[in-house]
């Protein structure tokens, strides 16, 4: 049974990390890039506003960081729960 | 050396490279054919995934889509990259742990149902075949433009090449060829962009040039572009003009559609470990981002260069109306000036055309629909303009004509041609592999003859790939009228059927056979119904029941964005039906528990 409990804790921790990543993923693209763009339009960057930068460049850069952070965080989690390969 | 010989040499060399790699990496077993023996490193796999994913549409069309719409089409940039976050977090590691060869195989095993597997195969075939037609058409067009052969000869050459390395090498050959194709296409895309960014802004990196200062006028480049296009009566480049709801739904449809495309998912079956599958999605996005962060710079700078060619006064000055400080370009210049040879080249293809409507010997490019209140309104009265005189500017010439517009040397033009072909061929090969796997592994081995030997299955896979190449080529020669609509269809189907069913299969133990089947059917049918209602039944024009305009769309949701709603319907129906029926059997719950844990992925290779 301890095996089952350990894998349950592992899965719950994984889900929490996924939620954090998905919130950031949505915030930079749908949030800053589209819906919240008027709110941050006062911050100007290179001849336009911050929302435009997020929509055309920033969101993509954040996506890359997000995936590598998730991969590194999960490798640590795998080791902590003894389920790494 | 003339341009034709240069094109021939560069394209010929790139093809020789692909064939050499294919011969070196022939596949000998089904595991090599379907999954490259799961021995591909995450960086290599990321590069191959990037080439697999970036099609003729990414390479040729995307910058043009952004150029003429501006901010509103950022949806493509976010949508076609954000899907990789979903792949890394929600699908790739678990499907790699599952350790089989095809997407329908997972659906069949997880939902313990042959019916679910067959529905998966049908979705996969519709998505991949519509997608591959577009690639073959792109191959034909590129060949006929750069090698001066007929469209059909070009297509047959492309088909023969894909046949060589895809049928021989399977996933193993395709993977290493795609790595080479990625290198060719990214060089081809970046070189002209760097030259143009240096000319306009002095930045070496197009990514920073986009937000840099325009040298000739001293204004920020994007502010300068906004001023020039609004002078001419066009909507400002950085402004938000489309419905916010539709932008969000369209971006989401592209993201979950990307994550649900079978030919992208199967790439993650080739890496050795679960942790490699996660990292590989990150590497894929790095290599994709090298092109996708350059694309908005290419689009905006090409738009500026085109406008400045038509209105020489647009280069200097920053105040509204300064575009008209000099008269528009004359008809005589367009027809004789050596630096405008590219305009005459592209005129012969029909993708660019002009007409001196008011007979003043000048070609005035502007937007009459948006002229009211814009500085161009005065000019319309003063110069007696009779309408926009640059009558056709096709989106697609923005990338292909880019090196010619900027007067770059001939070898750059030849590399761009080779890059366009690499983009189309690498995507076609990935799609063909997904199709042949579904036919030989899911239909023949899974449903018709489960006792087939490995040798015969490999033969069946090769034959089905050969047949798919033939079908794709014939459809590419006579593209059905709906070719342009297929993107909406492929992404709508992938988003509404495959992505939800895979995600529920991993993240829920409660979704059962009935839930999966009814969910997939509800998702696909609602999406097809919505697309056909506006685009015509099976895309036959005139059979649409509702007019395809924003005012008519349900809540302003365009048919291309409806995949998001279809996915939602799929989730809801699957949950409701599963709750009303029995729980999945114990062995399926054990399967779900095993794919959630990375340990032991290596063992699952033996089949």
C-alpha cells in the first residue's frame, strides 16, 4: 500500500506543478497578449505597448522557459519519489 | 552563373543530402520504422519535430498573414507555439510511457474498445490527408517557380524523393532527414531577414530590430509603420481590430489542435525516456521559436518595404501625411527599372498586379474603404484617384520575394527556394508516416489480421506509405476546391476529437468506453456541422446554409475557432456519459496508473 500512497502523492504534486504552469501559460498569451492588453497599454516598448510584445514575442519566450522549468522540476520530483528511470 | 543554374545546384545538393541520409539510416524492424527504435536524443528529436511541424504554411504564408493584418494575426504566433506547452505538460511524457507506436493504439487500449480505436483512425486519416495535400501543392508551386518545370513535373519529382527516404527509412530515416531539412529551412528563413533588419533598423537580430528605431526617419520602426499604413487608409498595424472572444477561441483552437495533431505526437515516441519526452518538447519549441520570432519582423518589414516602394515619400518624415511628400511610383519605373525586376517576375505568376485606373501614369497604392478621415482622402480629391491601383498583392509573395525586394545576391534566392521545399517535404514525410502507421498497425494488424508477422507488417507499412504518397500526389495535382479551407478542418478536428480523448485518457480514471466514443462523436460532429454550415457541405461552394460573415456567426465565433467549442462539447459529453455508465475495468485503471509514473518506460519497448 505504501507504493500506492507514494504514487498518489507524486501525482498530486505533478498536478499542482501543471496548474502553476498552465496559469502562467494562459496569463502571458490570453491575458497580457489579448484580454489584459488595454490594462498594460501604458507601458510602452519599442514604439508600441507591452501587450503587443507579449502577443508577438514575449509569450513564445515564456513558453520555452516554462517547458524547461517543468521538465527540470519534474526530474527532481521523479527522484524525490523514487520513480525516475 | 544565372539564377536558374544556381537554384538547380542548391536544390540538387540539398536533395542529394536527404537521399544520402536515407540510405545510411534504413529501417530494418517495425520498431525502427514506427519509432526509430526509441534511440533519438531529445535535442535531435526537437529539431526533427520543428521541421515536421513547420510546414509550407509556416515558412511561406505566415509572415504574409501577419504583414497585412498586424497585431490581430498574432493569434497564429501564439497558437502555433503554445500547443507545445500543452504537449509537454499534458500528453507527451505519458504517451511515451505507454510505449506503443500509434495514437489510435492508445485510444483503443485505454478505452478497451475497437470502435474507439477505429474512430481514432478515421480522425487521423482525415486530418493527415487534408494536411498532406497542402504540402504537395506547396512542393509543386515552389518547383515550378524556381526550376521552371511544370507544376506536375515538380510534384512528381517531390513525390519520388519523399518515396525514397520515407519508405526506405521509416521514422528513423525521416527523423535524420528532418534534422538536415530543419538546418536548410532555418538558414533560408533567417538570412534575408537579417539583411533586411540591418537595412531598415541597423539591428543584426530581426527580433530586436522589430522593436528598434527606423534609421531613415529616426522614429521607432513600429510607430513609423503605423503612421505609413494609416496615411494610406489601412487599419493601424499594432491596433486591436477583431473580436476579443474570437481571438481567444481561435488561439486556443490552434493550441489544442497543435497538441492533437497525430504526426506531431508520434515524434515523442522516438525518445529513450519519459524525461526526454518533456525536454524534447522544449527543444522543439526552441527550434520553432527561431523561425516564429523572426516571422513578425519579416512580416512588418516586408509590409514597410512594399509600401515604401510604392510611395518613395514614405521613407522619411514622421508626421501624419508625410507619405505623400513625394508622388507615387510611376508606371514607367515599374515596367523598366532594373531594381524593380521582382515586380515584373511576380506579375507573371499572377500573385502581383497593378493597373493605372485614372491614367495619370502613376500607380497609387491605398485603401479606399478606410480612406475617410485618413490623410489619403485629400489625395483622392487632389489627384482624382479612381481606386487602389496595386490591384493584387498575394500574402505568399512576402517571404518568397523578400530577398529580391531587398536586392540580395542570387545564392540567397536559391537557398530560400531550397528552404521552402525542405519545409513542405519534411512535413509531408511526417504526415505520411502517421498515415501508414494507422493503416498497417491499427487497421491491418489491429483489426484485420492480428497474427501478421513483423516482416509482413513492415511490408504492409511500406506499401501503405507508397499508396498514400500516390494519393497525396494525385490530389496535389488536382487540389479539391477546399484546399484553402483544410487548415480550419484539420485543426478543428484535432482539437475537438484527438486532444480531449487523449487528455481524458491520462487525467481521468473514470472516463470509460462509452464516454470516449460518444464524446469523440459529439466533438467531431458539432465541429464539422459548424464548419460546413458556413463553408458549404464538404466545402462545395453554394451549399452553405448560413452566410460566412462575422455578423452571422454564433456569438461571433468564426468556423476556424470552433474547434475550441467542439473540444468543450467532447469533454462535457464524455463526462456525462461516463458518469451514467459503469466504471472502466480494473486492468484499465492499472494502465492509467502505470502511464502516470515514468519508471519502467524502457521495458515497454518490447512489443
